[in-house]
């Protein structure tokens, strides 16, 4: 098969990829190792066009347009032109995008178009407490109409998206993300772990629960004075341009300035080292479609506190292979951290069960499930 992924998020040297980019990197390499041709097509972060090939994997980043108001049209023109040329030289079988990606595509004959539900505009509207933007909502509906099939990364994103958008009876499957267990490898023990240490990695913003997490540490420190929290992540800004990181710094109590530390983001390859030093990895997001950070840490046998919203309960069974918290409630975050620390003697067993969960649910063999689904569309 020849599969083309439409994405502007494929990892690039010097930039820290988000979850979709990390997934694509693992998935694309798994597909080529299985003998398939893969093309990734999207806009660059600059005005340069880059076209790189490594065996059966080709990554095309066309120059990013810079005309506000019509960028969507210019990008659509580029995508359609490239897809036509790619199909002419190596006929395509599958074109896959996220929720908005098919809105302005001109469908090629004999090619199947798939939307993978990573979390679209309609999906996040409820958790972000906002209305539907008419323009983005229009694009998403138009994109869904053009899709031949859908893949959801969790049961929750499949069911919640269906509240807003119709799958129109088209083929639909839940196929989990794949965790690179060579990079996030299980270890029996981590000698460098500091007792009562917490680590967060991700964008430093409100919807990732960072503000509530920092507030929770004050109460936790009353029971566990040694508690530390290390925050690693990309900067985020309020609509008025103010730094959210500066805001978080202002929230840290003076007596905890040395125990709550904010760090610059680290390369994805360095994340396992960051997780390895912490007693607990904590990710109290207000909402996720699935999220990679929790299962990545679990793959290493780490104890994880994850959100109880969305797919949290699909990922972790509270008290068995990790812990859950209500990220909107500071006291719930406090209680989950305290409960976890009080179970410190069980961390090894919890870590083993976390690894076993990821090994069975988020393993790289999920690539075969994707391939089977693609082939059913082509042959259907």
C-alpha cells in the first residue's frame, strides 16, 4: 500500500513535536518496516520547501504561506497539487488526516480517505467551555462528509465526537496509539528516583491542569514536606500576550520556590530520563482524546496520576495500575497525590501492572490492526 498522511506536525529537528507528531513518527516507521510506502505531506514552519526521503518514507514540507485570511485556501491548493503529483508517480491507496484535514481536498479516484480522530474543534468545545466557531465547525462537517472511514484513538473520542458530528454509517474503528517501547523501555528499578518527587511534561497551559497542580502542592507539602514538582514544557500565552509560565511562577508560594521548578522543554528522546528520576509522573489534563504522555510513562513501569476525564479510565484503573484525579478540583489532585505517596511501598507492583497494560493495549503491533483496517477499505 501507499499511504499519505496530511499533517503539519511530523517531527523535525530543533522542534518539540506534540502527541500527533510523535504518533506519526512511530506509525510511519512501523508501516515502512512492514513493507508499505508512506508519504507525509504538510506545511513547513518556514518559507522553505523541504522534501526528504528515507527508504520508503518521504516527508514533504511545503513553504508555509503568510497571507492571513487566505492561508487555508493557499494550503488547500498546495495539498491538492502535491497529492495529484504524488498519485501520478506512485498511486495512492489511503489518504489520512485529522478532523479538519479533508475539508477542501479534491478527492482522487480509487483512493480511500480516512479521518483519525485526534480531537477536533467540536470535540474540545465542551471541555474548553466555548461555543463552536462557525468557520471551523463548517470545515469539520465538510471534512467528515468527504471521509470514507474513521479511526478513533480512544472509545471516548469516538463516542463524544458523535454527539456533534455524524459518521454517516461509514466504517469506524477504535485503534489505540502505539508506544515506542524501545524508547520508553521498562526497567525493574530506577536508582536515581527521588522520594516524593513529581514530574509533569507537556505544554504549560491551563487546559493541561498546570495551575491546579501547582495549587495542590501547597496542601500536599503539609503532609509530605519533602515533595517536589518539576514541570517541563513549551511556553503558552494568554490571548493578550501574557506568559502563562510567568503566571505560574507568581502562584508558587514563597516557601515552595525551591520545590516547584519550571524547566524549558526537553527533546522527546530525553523525556524517558526525566520520567526516570521521578517517583510519580502526573498529567492532570482537563481533557484528552487519549494522550501519549501517560502510557509512555506507564510503559517504563512508572507510577502515573492521570486525568479522570475523557479516556482516563480507559488508560488507568485507579489504585491498580496508576491513579486518577479530577483535574478541575484542586482537592482531588491533592488527594490523589497523597493517596499515591501513601502507597509508596506498592509502587513496584503498580509499575509492573502499568507496563502490562501498555504492553497489551498500546503496543506497536497495533500497526497490524491499522493495516487490516486500511485493506478492508481498499478491498471493500
